[in-house]
C-alpha cells in the first residue's frame, strides 16, 4: 500500500481510506452480497473501549460496515484483535474472519487491476518494491 502510493501524508501508515475511495463504486455492494464476506456484515468483530476505571472492555456494539472504508476498518479491527492479543482466542471464528478478510482484500486487488490510476500500486504489489 505505502510503496504503491497509498500512504498517509507525512506518516508511515497505509492510507486505506484513500484506497477504499478509489475502488469502483460496485465493490462494496459486491462484498455485501458475497457469502465469503458475510461474517463482516452479520457478525462483525467488536472493538475495545476504555472503561470508567481506566481499563478496557469490549464495546458490546460491533460496527457493521456501511461502505468500503468501514469494511477495511472492520478487517483491521479483526486483525488487531487477533494479533495484538486483546481477545480470547477462538479458532473457528478467527479463521472465518481471516478467510473473509483475505477474500475481500483479494477482490479489492482484482478490482484495482481493472481500474485506471492504480498502476503504481499494482507495480509495487507485483514486484515487491
């Protein structure tokens, strides 16, 4: 993402919001209608919030994605929950979330391949620059 031109200005972070905005408009409806991505719409990952006593707890109110940007944010939340150890490990659900995330990201790449203006991104992805 970063080497392909999707980096936040003055920060070393990937600009997922910019990438999401540049995908074709039909990308998000296609993901909503896809069985492979359905977990992100039917049972999205929850996120941590701070508690009054200074701790953290699950919000109890997972955010259902309503556009491509929020879908990518939901995938990021699932990844962070799993790899930063902020949750009880659940093999089956974690596997479902990661498989769905890979499906969404692969579909985004395919749509990027067919979209004008993604040459730098595709070149960086293909050649590992």
